[in-house]
């Protein structure tokens, strides 16, 4: 049934569209996403209340995300990544709790303003069609009563022919279903080979199925360089609120200018990126695993998704949120303060509670490096967290290899006498030649059947 022109105009009026936008902002999709809710309300207000025909990326970065007016959008993609996430949540709203909304809202790609349109009307059902069922029944009844006894045998033969045809069709359908099942199994093996490795599948199936999405967060090597050059460590709070640059006033103007140039660039490490690609390969269709840089990640995502953190605290400050729950930590000295790190000649592993023949500290050498991998529950959500950090970048990559190796995970399971891995921490020792890891072995470990305390 088509809506009249007046009804369409009422549904697409400014007030109706604003009410719809407010319902989306108040929905469960936005409940724990304060930044995205603010983003949606801002672009909606600019469009519906202020009549703007275009809103630029830099304006949103300044007004919604608190960036400086001089920030470079080509290296800081916080607006683009958040708008991408906002589009997904809007789509989920209209396919779940907003399924009965007569008007649909979306933010088209290439734009930051919401667009509203009528929801397409589903095809009419049989009950709404123009066929008069009663008439068909009456006519059919008349036809049946008009059939002579002579024609009855022919009807029986036709029925047997139809049944035979249906039997053949069912057989063909069954063969087709079996063929599709075999094809699907082969495609699963091609796209998801890790699901056919028992130890790897035991870990990653449990991890990836705990929440719909997983976030892989890369280290921020620019932030690491700033701390190295300034010889100052900075906390997660200073990093997240971008306060660290204001704490460099004791440096010379030239050095501060150089550090500002570094801060304006989104710098990564090749080893971390290569490792992230291997994690992304667990989801070859890229539906459930997302890649973020440390500077673009948000607490709202942390409360909703699984999390994989690559790198230590000075390169990936998000590690600080989980540091007090870990037994093995990667440490270094910057100035007079000992903090975890990723890549420095003074890096060591601290063992907070040595057991048996374990050492309280493990120090790297020219041929030996160490790395720590922790698999923990996220205390703020139903998700899970994997942290990967080493005394150098190559050692960090070796920890990633441990998580993806059928042989290494299977050996770890045998060591624990378990077929399913609990939450754990593992300290690995890696031997290497010319920055290339050759072997790795488990030096110490902890398991947490009910999660770390």
C-alpha cells in the first residue's frame, strides 16, 4: 500500500527526522559509545537544525574529538574510523530494534551528513493480491463436479506422473545439497585453514566467538620516539588526552618543534604490522576483525569488543589498563622511572612472583631475547584480551608466532595436560641471529582457570 504524498512529507519532515536520529542515538547500539553518540548528534544538528549542506572532516575532528585546528587529517584518521564504526551501528539499529521504522537513516560514504529515506515496502503477500480465492474455490468445485467418470482414471495417471516427477526433483535436490556441503567444506578449508588445526582452533574459536568483533591495536612508534628523545615517560592518561606535548616545556624550542613533527605522523613498525596481518588472516572476509592504531583506539570499543594489543607500554599505552593483572612485564628505564617498553638495550622481563627455579628478572643479550604473551578476560565486558610484548620487535613477533603455531600451542597443551587452553601468561625465550628469531622455548608460565586475580 503506497503512502500518500502528504504522509511521505510528514515522515521526512525535519522534526520527524530529528526524532528518528534521537531514537538511534538513545538505542542500545549507542548505549556504551559516547563518542559515536556525540558524533551522530553533532552531524545531525548541523544538517537538520542548522541547514548545513556539507560538514568537513577537520571540523568534526576539532568540535567532536578535541583535535587542534591545525591537525593534519591525512595522518590522523580519527574522524574517518569513527564514522565508519557509526555507519555499522546505524545499519544494525535498522535491522534490529529499528526494524519497524518507516524511515531509514544512513550516512553515505564520501559524506558526513545523515540522509533520510522511506524504508522500501516489502512485496505484497498473497492475502493482498488481486486473486479472488473464494472465486477460485467455487470455480474449482464446479469443475470437479463436472468431471465425468470416464476422465477419473486420467487424473490418477497424471497424479502418479506428478509424484514421480517430485521424487526425481527431491533426489536431484538431495544430490545438490550434498555437493554444496562438500564445496562449502572445501571452501572453509581454503579460507579458514586454522579451524582444522586442533590446538589453534581451540584457542582462536573460543576467543573470536566470545564477542562479535575483535580489535587489533598497533603500537604508536611516534609516541615511543617522543619518550626516547625527551627522556620522559608518559602515562596512559597523558597519551589518551594528548597532554604529553604540553609537558615538554623544559626542552629547547627546536627540539619541541622536532617532536611536534614526529607527533603529527602516524608511525608504525613493520614487525607489528606483519603480525597484525596474520591476525587479520584469521578472518579473511574482514567481517569481524578490525585494525586500529593506538592513537585512534577508543574506550567505547574496549568495553564492547575483544582486544589484541601489540607492543609494550611505551609504544602501546593501552597496555597500562591491564598491567596490574599480569605477572610477567616487559620493563626498561627511561630517566629514573622504570616502565614497560618494547625495544631498547636495557629491556628486561620482571617476574613479580617467582616460583620454583624461576628468576625474578630476565635480561636480554646479544643472542637471546624474551617476550610475553598474556591471554586474559576483559574485566569490563564479556570480551577477552591478548597482549603481546617483547624486549625487541622481533621478539614480539615471535610471541605472535606462538599464538598461531599448531606445534607450539599443542606442546603447551600437553605441558598443561589440557585439551582446551585456560587464560594464561607465557614467557618465551627466543634465540636469534642478525635480528631473525630462530627458536623459541617456554621459560615460565602462569595459568588462570577462572581468570587472574
